[in-house]
């Protein structure tokens, strides 16, 4: 099936009239006139599907540039919508199941004389212990 894009026809034209015009060139399977959502009035363009490519080409050759009620129409093959590729989605781990400790968790808080931290380890979070409260 070949989908044609038709633009410029009169706003009062109905789908059956488009079928009658284009059925002379081949078999028409579906017609859809685009209308305004609020008012329901035609926007002056629509789509028409024909069963064979030869009939669609004959319709384009004959009807492109033709005038209907003093309006010039344009007929061409409709472009297919480009469907975006679906991105692969990974589920995030649930917080209760993340058992991996951050790097450097068990390291001492302050470097000792022979044990110096490297720059990459400095980014690891270091937890300070709170002083314990003395009970009176």
C-alpha cells in the first residue's frame, strides 16, 4: 500500500469526494481528512492509501497541481514517520539490596607517616566517628 499526502483541497470537501476523485487512477483503501480538534473543521489536508504503486503514481501525475473549487492541490507520497530507536533501559538497583561498601570505607581517617593517600582515593568518602556520650 502506498500512502499519499494531499494538501490544498477545499475545507468543505468530504472523504467520499476524495475517494471518487482518486478511484479513477487505482483502488483506494483508506482516506483520512485531518480536522481541528476543537471545532471539527477540516484543515485542508489529509492522507489517502492506494493498494498499488502504479495507481498511486498515476494519481500523483494527474492530480498534482490540479484545481478544485479555485484551489490548487498538491499530491505526493507521504513520508513515513521516523520512529526513534528505543533506548535500552536498565532498572536501578533498589536501595535495600545495595550491599557494596564505598571504596575506602575501612581506611583510617588520617594518613600515617608511610601510608599516604593518592589523589584518586581522596575522593572516597571518609566517615568520622561521633564521640560517645558519657552516661551520668
